[in-house]
């Protein structure tokens, strides 16, 4: 149960009954009525704006509507108190029995607690990473990889049908430069006098992984690659091999990070060679969104795609962009933007009305034109949300990290996973909002302190496990009783949980379904890490109280009923933390080392 949605629906029902009774006008629109946590915890458990947003349509002062609603709310079996605040906000306190029933929900659902039907099975495409296959993944790609992967899992938990996609940019000049670098490494491997200094200069890409690709090719088919020439078919074979080799390495590095994709779409094979770029541009032309013209000289810095000549242009300004955008280069070939239009139209035609693209910070200036193109080419039916992931600085004791043995001054994803582990990488990347710059301090993520959220959250889960290890000797059947799916929870008396700390923990656990739905709606998976940190803090705080106040300890000698109730609370905390870590793609630990 999403507690906040539940009470919003209850209040909407009360408004309907007040309308039926003639106290309020009929047909009031309740879509803007919200129920949220109050600004101050001292104000209660819930707050609603119902009276404020209905006042104009009802033709009544907000306070008059609030008084009528409060009279109804005080009749509700779960409401302990309802009070009017300010001009018409309503604060609510909910009875302890209601909150204890939510703990029972957690225990019965287990890891599935927080699962939502909000998405109603709607198809959503989440495209992330999508780096050019011209080198290994560096740590700058890790943030977008984790963000996209967790966002996809979050949307699945919220009831959407998600497709994880990687767009392979395997057409254009950069891939041709990869091909030429690969051929240079082949020539070097078979004994031609090509110095290493030529890579990064004569040949664009210097990474040792290109030399690995050349060695792999020669090992697989020495005769073929030793005799490679410059014919179109030879160049095509070299390009295909180099791209396939690099994509295999990229997949391996993503797997090490726990990141997966169901679909890999090739720009060259799935779009260009199948005529989908031509088709998309023909669609725009038919709709009247393409013309031939000369762009005005830009003010300030000149963008890369501006030329003082007649060009084939997309009317991007008609759809919210700042300037119209070129679709063809001076040599007559399509621009990268043209391929991007075709790619998003292809996704739309595959059934994805909602598309989420996760891009790096260097693509921020590209958002408006692609959003404009999606709006134009789908007739306004396609929805694109671009999430920009800002840069990550990797530090050790305040100094930039230089650890790669193979890629010069580049720190690869594999380097960092081997150094700190997949789980640390995934969780720490969500401790800042995606569009905020982030410093990843290697020393900090290995600290065993509350300042390290990875340790703090995992330690809370480990403490839950330690409680059950201690309880097994005295009550061997405790966990079986707590994990019973029977609605009576095998006779466990949750009404014995009366301490403010216990009830506070339960209220926090009950917020997990709302956290899932709100984070999914906003496309903000960092909210999960923030929430788990709050749960961990509350649990650690209650644990520490138990050290000073023996009456609050989880295992109470001589009182089996109270012990079972408190163990049920610990199990609830454990389930919610495990549920959150599951969405994030992190394995909960049972013991800290």
C-alpha cells in the first residue's frame, strides 16, 4: 500500500460524499489534491492541500472546505487527529494500529514490498551508456551506466515494461578512425616499422585495446589479416572486426559493473543500411518540417554544425529549439543528428511512446534539438526525457586517481570495479542527483563510518542479520513464525510495538511504496539511496538507544511475545533494505568484515 495514495483516495471519496450532501458543489476535479508528508514532523503524519486547490472551483473559502473535510476525517477509523493549519491545509495523525498493519504488509510481501502497478505495463525504452565503440569504458561512463540500469529496474518495480537499450554509434568518421587505428596496429604486429607514437597522432586511437584487437584478429585468421589491403571490402571487414571486438570488451566491462541491456541497435546496420535515415527524413519533409536555407551567423561561439551556405535544415525552432538544425554535411552525407532522428523514430515505431535517454555532461547542448525532432517526427505523440549525468572526479586523499596500466591517464570501469567492487560503484553513484557533479573519493568509500553511505546502509542490513543469529539459540522458530505468510503472522502481537522509535521505524518502512512511485515518476533513482540511508540512520539510532535503555533491546529475556514483535520489526527493516538494494543491483551483506 502506498499510504499517501491510499489517504488521497479516501479524501477524494469524502469530497464526493460532501458533494452528494450538498455541502460542496458536484463534479469537483480532485486531480490536484495531494497527500504528502508535512513539512515538520511535529505537525503529524500526513498533510493534504485539498481545501486549497478546491476553493476556487467550489466558490468557498479554503478554511470552510477544510472544516467540512476535517469533520469527515475525524470519523475515519484510522485517523487519530485532523487539524487545520494556516489558511486551509489539513494535518493528520494516523493511529498506531494502522502503522502496525503496514509492518505486517512488509513481512507478508518480503522483497516484493513496494512493487507497484502504477506503470500499468506501459512500454518504456531506457537507452544508456551508448558510448562510441572506439575504446574501453572509462569511469566517466560508469555513472550513466549505473544510473540507467537502476532507473530501468526502478521503473520495472513500479509496473512499467522496460526495454534496456544500447545505441552503437558504428557509422561515421570516428568508426573509420577506429578502423584505421586497427589496421595500423595490424601492420605494426606483422613487423612494419610503425612506432607507438604514431597512435594518437597518425592513427587517432592509441589505446592498447586496439593492439589487443589486432592480436586477436591475427590469432584467429593470420592469412586473412596479413594480406589485408585497401579495397572497400577489406576496409569493411577491418571496421566490422574492430567494432565487434570493442563491443565485446564493452559488454564484458558492463557485466563486471552489473549492467545489462536487452537490445543493441547498430546505427550502421539497423538504420543507415536499412534506409531508415532516408525514411525518417522523408517523413519530416512530408510533414513540412524540412527546408533548404541559410542559417544566420550565430552570436558568440560558433557551433560545429554552422556553415555559411544553403543547407537542408530541420525546422527545430517550431518545436522549442533555439535555431533550425542542419541535416546534411557539405559532402552530401547525413549528419549525426539525422541518424538520431531516425533512431528515435525507430524506437517510437517499435512501440515506445516514452523514451528515456541517459547522456553524459558533454551532450547537454544537444538535448533541445533531439527533443524537438522527437516531437516533430512522432506528431507530438512521442515523449523524450533526457537525463544528463554530470562528470565524476575520482580522488584518493584529495588527489585525482591515476591507476590504469593500459590506457595511460584514463581510469577504466574495469580498473575501478577491481579496486572497490561492483556494489560500491553502483551504490555510491546514486548518492548524488545525476545532474550534480560528484567526487568519488576512494578513501571515503572504504571508511567504516556513517559518512560512508555504502557502509552505513550495508551495516544496517548486517546488524539485522546479527540480531537473528543471536535469537536463534533462544527461539529457533522465530524467523519461521515471522516469515509466515499467514495473515495472523503466527500469533505475533505487533501491538506490543509502542515505543516512539519503533513506530517511527514502521512509518519510515511504510514510505517505501511511495518512494518507489515518486522516484519512478520523476525518473530519479537517487531517491532510493537517500531513502535507504534514512532507514539505516533510524535503525542505527534505535539500536544505539537499546544499548543505553535495556528495555528497548530487540531480544528481551523472559518475554517471548515482546521479543517476537521486535524481531518482526527488525525483519521488516531487513526486507526493505534488501528490497532497495535489489533495485539498485547491490547484494546485501550479512556480516561486515
